[in-house]
C-alpha cells in the first residue's frame, strides 16, 4: 500500500507524463520545471520506511521507472546504466 506521499508523487508523475506527451502540439509550450520541483519536494518527504528502489529512481530522476514502480509495474522497467533496474 502506498503512503500518502507516494500517492501524491504518482499523481505528479502522471501529470508529468501527460505534459511531456502534449509537448509536440502544445502552444505555448508548458514549463516542466515546476513539475520537477514538485516531484523533488514530495520525494524529500517520503517516510523512513520507503522502499529503497523508489528512492533510487527518484534520486536518479528516473521518473518513468518511478511511475511504473508506484503503479505496481516495476517488472516492466529495464536495467539502467547503474546496473539497477
């Protein structure tokens, strides 16, 4: 079960994903910086028992991996350059 902060992070990650997908047709182009800042701020408030995998994804700015993880789809993630999924 996700904590309240994890649920907020998932919502922010979904919003980021939708915004990125709309960039091709958006006019004017939205700024992604506030979304990144919001995700970073929420990540700083994760409870102590948070899974280290999620912390790793957020620390490395692997937002798609973090979104899949929070959606229970971590098995879809590919191994990254750091040898961590």
